[in-house]
């Protein structure tokens, strides 16, 4: 927490995606290496910490978990800005969480909360009025991120529950295609079977760290870091099972 | 840590000591290694050393009086003066091995003199100092080396009586705690006393306990004098000087003289002072603190559970709090990073617990001042819990029988006032087992009007049942039987999937919802493989019906959490549905798209903390935490994730009464915050730390103390509002500062627009000497604020109302 001796880098990550896609399960698997099938719904926000080692450096990951339902997006949006990396999670057995074909209804944010890591703002007065779609497919999430997250934030597309082949509704190819379209890396994972979970977090963290290293050496500040996707896009195409 | 291992069962070799009757066969300690044994004169079982704050670390053992063969010095005078051959010892059970049974036999031997038969036990290494706090704690000290014994009989404050032995060289052994209820000999002796004298009390009127026996036995061999300076101190073979230091001895005999001696203000010698002021518990702590911290350092992930286990031990005094502030220890704590936080909370819990146990202590003015200075209403809370004798009565659970007695038997109308009923529910809660909730909740949730008759209620219930069936049939016909537009259907299916996902992860640890005993009706459901149970299916239907009943709001995550307890109590879907509708009437605002309900509640909490604890507020401000976002979950589902199931039910019925305020749940939030304010202020510097800390309070809190604290805080709030209102009614003195009218709240933030502050902060300001947080502008702002008259914001005034704001608007 307050101590700085335990790590060389602090990286803040954020999990977003529709309700029930398994964000909390992915996080629990990564942070505590455990899995609970009948988990509880996430209300509000929380985070977990895990320190990993990358290139001989200790990197402390602070991973924020958010409620998935669109009704609570007003809250989660406030956290985008502080995040350095975002995991966009969908459920490969639930097409809706990946690609929604239903029309959007407008609704309004009037409530923004600040995180210590975001710019200071007056939360009691902060009124943002932006129309958003209540549908939470990946494109919607992605445009949300584009709008609210800091520039140059690293992203990764995650298709969870890839252990459940007989229920699969979104193919690996579809996932890869969307990732390519959005220009972000892609992995299919299973929190239940502990497939690719480590890889997903490590690769995102590693991309961010590389970005930090690059920006440090180039003395160009935090922004304008090129995203190195080669490590993820090139290889197995993210198929997990 | 020394783990207690049960002593091995007596083996044949144990009898070796029993049968030995040869005077010459026991040894001096010096020749112990090869010898046959020393004479065990007296022993008492279940005397514990408490090495850490955790009860599971307690080490059971025997206190024993042992006679070793006198040193081969024929010139040594016989009798009492030859005290070096008698040893007072403590040995852990686990180290005794075969000798265990001998110790037990001697313990149970009747009579007040040494057993006729000689019991020999293996000699114990003699010790005169206690240098090894990590060791087994065992000691055997010659009586000649004992300077004094500190005796603390069992009392209300401390469960176990204890002894601490101080040596002539100025050292002390660990405190020995007498677990009298486990010690067979003490139980027998107590019984015997009761039988013979009809008097379980000792000669000086105190209750008989294990330590008495030790003193009695010591008196057989040495001169034991009770100090009049400090009644806890018993001097062993005191010199004349010692006696002077400790005041005139009351008695050299049995301590049977009347307790007439006043503590003398005689100048105590240095040694005397040391002993007289020795706090055995502080001593224990001194010896164990490093051990505790060492343990911590080994635990890399110092979990909440560990912290709780330590906190479980009720016998650690508030000194721990001071101990934790010791700079040495703080440095060490820093090494543990987040463990430091748990330590702080651990210390707080322990201090609180022992405070509860010691609530009979006399409060000094200093205590009161400190309370007033540091936190809100601590003193008041204690007053409430201990001073008010009727509180016990008020906290009595309301049973179905008592509930039914509130109603006229013929008409079924309430024949006491609604306020009286609510008061009983608010303070006592409803009996969880006799069905009282099934009846009372329907009133609390507005299904039945309080003034209804039995017949009226029957009519209401009949029509409500019909309406539920009609509502349910509504969506069923359109959606399942396909009488809807595609868009309607798709939206419905979306909601159904959401509900399905949430119901399957709502309160599944509760037996009612745990089963997976029936096949899922929809083979395409993600839960088709795992199965479902009839209650989950009812939950889904009720939530879909609510979606139909309140289409503007629809189903939102969190609602399943609100429905589950109601359904679990009612176990009837139509009844539970209407109860849920009643609950949602007051909770609806929290689920609106614009989040206006949550926003206004968090804002009210913001104002409340500003008024009630400006110091804490400033700290939260410096930690960018005045959005109070860490209370989001608690306010949305009314602490469902913070307390365990039975407590949630109890809390909700309390809140439903609106007995003091329809916003009493915000006082619960304040109570939680106040309870942890010291930890928050000392250790949490950033929003993420505050959030994590508050989130992790989940399932660590006891409800009743929080309820008590919240009630006390409410009264304090009420008085604060009254006081401020009264002040405002006086005409302003000519030189008075310009008074800001109520509602003109913008000045403060306008003068300081860059900082995330509520516009209200200028209005309530602070009267205490606040230490201002981060920025200079904030400090200036605060100085201005402190100068301004306090104003009660509309948000705060709302908190005094018992009706629910939006319901009020509807009816007016």
C-alpha cells in the first residue's frame, strides 16, 4: 500500500465487460489462483493486487474489478482514466456479451466519481451528459474506453469460458477478427481451467512496461507510446482450448 | 509457536515415581541429569501461559511446588529459612511425558499438607531469570529467589486470575493464568467449600480461585505478606525495608484481618515502586510482542482471517493500542506493508473488546476528554450500553407471541401505538425462528397498513395474490407464448438472461438457495448442466414479474440481493413479491439510470461526516475520498455484503421501522466509519487504500455494537442540529460575522474551485482544532469555514425525517 519498496513499477489495470462474463473469476484466478463457480455479483468496485516479475523488475499490478451492468457504468467510467491497461472481457458462450444486434437506447450520465489517480474533480457537481448505448457488447465497451480512458491506454480482448466448448457461441476466429479490427491483442481464456489467465495479465502488463520503458528512454512522457502487439498477435491467434 | 500436544497416556514407567518411598532417592537440581526425581509437594493443573493475543496459542501447564534434596550443607538451618530447596515451577503439559500422571495425582490429592506418599518427578532445570521469551516458558525458581508475587484474582474485567512471579534480581516470569473452570482440583475445592461452609468465598470475601491455593502453599514454607500499598503484591520473605516500602503488612498469616489499612503514601523504594506499579499484562506483552511480530513477518499474505483469529482473544488490554504506537514497533510494521493495517485494526478490535469487558472501570476526566477529542460519542455509547439499565430489556427479542399480543384478539387491530411497535422492533429485532418476521415484515414493508383489521388484511392479501398471478401471466403470455413484438421479446430475453445469471449467484450459501436438485426448465440456459431448485425458479419469476410491474426501472443488478431475504422469510412467492415491491418503493431511487438516488445519499453522508467528525472529513478529503464511494455497495444493497445473513435480516427490519429516521442506514455508515476512524486517519492516505479497507470490512463486523453506535450518533446529530438552530435564533451581535443564509452554500467552493469539495463544507465547518490536510488553500479555506456559523444543509435536515422523501412527494 503505502510502501514503495516492494515493487519497481505500479501498473493499474481495469477489467470491463458485460455482467456475468466472468471478470471477477478471471481476477480471482489470477490474484489468488482459485475459482468459485457460483460467485457473487460484483457491486460497486474493488481491486486486487498481485506483484509479478517482468524482465527482472517487480511489477505490482493493481487490478480493478467493476460491476458489469450498464446501469453502473456511470460509476465504472470514472475509473477508466486512471487505468494503464484495460481487459475487455466477453463470454464465448454468450453472443450478446460479444456482439449485440439490438438497437441502442440513450441514457445519461450525471454522476462521475474520481479516483485518486484521476484528475481531481468535484464529484458532487460533476455532471457529464453523454448518450450511451445500454448494450454492452465489445464494440460499445471499446468506444467507452476510447472516450474515457487516458490516451494510449493498452487494451486486450479476452474471451472467457473457452473451456465450455459445447456452449460456445463465439468462435475463436470471430474473436480474432474483432481484435484485429480494433487493433488490439486477443486471447481466449478459462478462469475455471486456468487457461491463459496468467498469459493475459502478463502480456498486458509487459506491453505497458515496454511502453513505460520506451517513453522513459525517449523522454517523451507518458503519452504517445506505441503499442507492441507483436508478442500476442503473431502467434497462436489466442485460441486456448 | 509452541503447539500444545496432549500428554501421552500414563505408561508403566510413571508408577516408578509413585511407589518410591525412599527419602534418599530424590535429587538436588544440580545432580538432576542422572537422578531419579524430585519431590512434588503441590501441583495445580490448567495453569496457562498466554504467549500471544490468540487463545489458540495458550499453553496449558502445571504450577508446582517442588522439594529438592537440600544442598549437602549440614549447617543450613532447617525449616522455613531453607527456602532454596523449595522450587516454585511452571511446566507445560506437553513437556511432562510420563510424569504427567504424577502431576495430576498430586493436583487431585486432598488435604492441605504435602501428600504422605512421596511423589517424585523428574527434576526441572532451575531458573532464576527469564531471558528466553521464545522458549517454552517453563521455569523453576527457588523460593529464596522470589521477591514478590503479583496476584490478580479473576474479576469481571479479566476472565482468568493470574500470578506473576518477580525475582530478587528484578526479573519476572510470564503471567500464569488460572483457567479455573478447566481445573478439576479447583472445581472440587470450590464444591467442597460450598458444601462445608455454604460459602464459596474466600476468608476475605472474594471468590475462591486457583491462585489462592498457591499462596496458601507458599505460606507453608515462606513468609508471605500482602502489601498494603498495592493489594495485588504479595511479598515473599520480605526484609524490614521491603515491608516499609510496601506499607505495613496487613497480615503475615491468612489475610483474614479486616481490610482496614489505607494505602500509605509512604515513599516507596525504587524496588518497591517497580513491583507495585508492575502491570503483569504489560509485562506479558513486553515479552510477547516481538514474538507476535515475528509471526507476522512469516506470513506473507497476512489475511483478514489471521487478523481475526488474533483479535478473537479477549484478554489483551488497551495497552496494546499504546504498544502499537511504540516507534520501534512501527518501524517493524512498515516492513509488513499492508499487514501494518491489519495490525492496526487488530489492535483496535482488541482494545474495543477489552474496553467492553472492563466497562465497569471508573472513567477519569482525562478519559472523557480524550474521547471527546478523538472520536464521536464513544463515551456516550458506553453510557448507553452500561448506564441504561433498561437497555437489556429494550434489546429483548420480539417474539411472535409478544407480537400477537399487540393486536386486539377480536378485530385484529393494533391496540398499542405504531411507535411502540416500531420501538420494540428497532431495539429488539424480531425472533428469527418463530415466524414473527413473516407477519411483521408485511407491515414494515407496507403490504399491510398498520391500522388494518384482521379481515382487511385477509382481503388485501387475497387481492395481492390475484394481482401477482395476473402480472406473472402477463409476461408469460406475451413472452413464452409468443404474443409480442421481436423488440419486446428481445428486451425481455435480455432481462431474463440477466436475472438468470444473477439469481444463480445470489445467496447460494443459504441452504434454501443452495440446492441443484431439479433440472433446469430451459435446456439452453447456461445453468442447464448444473441444475436449479424450486426457490431459484421462484426468485427468477418474481424478478421477471417485477420487471413487468415496474417496466421503467426494470431489473437491475442488486435487486436479487434485496429480494432473497424477503423470499427466504416468506417462502411464498406472491407474498414475497409484494414485500419486495414495498422494499423497492424505498430503494428504487438507488437503481435509477441517472443514479440520482445514490448520488444524493452519498452527498448526505458527506454532509453528515462533515458535521459530526470534521477531523475525519479533512483526512478523507486529503485522501481524495470524500466521494464516499466506498459506501456505494453498502448503500445499494443495504449492507447485505457486509454482515452475515442473520444480521442482515435483523438490520433490515431495524431500518424498515424508520423509528428515528428514514435515513438511519446513513447512521449505520457513519457508525462503521467512526469505529474505524483511527485506523483510517493513521494509516490510509489514498482513495484506493480507503476503498480496499472498507471493502474488506465485509463479514468482520458485529451488528449490535454498530446499531448501538449508530443510535448514539443519531442522538448526537439531533442535538447538534438543535444547538445550531437555537444559536441561529439569537439575533446577531453587532460585531458578529456576517451570517450566511441557509442554502447559500456556494461560496466556499467558489473561493476554492480547484479542490474536490462539497459546496457544503463552509456551512458546517469545524469547532475543534482541526489539523488541516494537504494544501494551504484548504487550510485557509478551513480557517474561514471555522469562523462561519454552522448551517444545517437541507440534506442534513432530511436525515431527521421519518418519512421517505419521494413517497412524501407522491402523496402531497
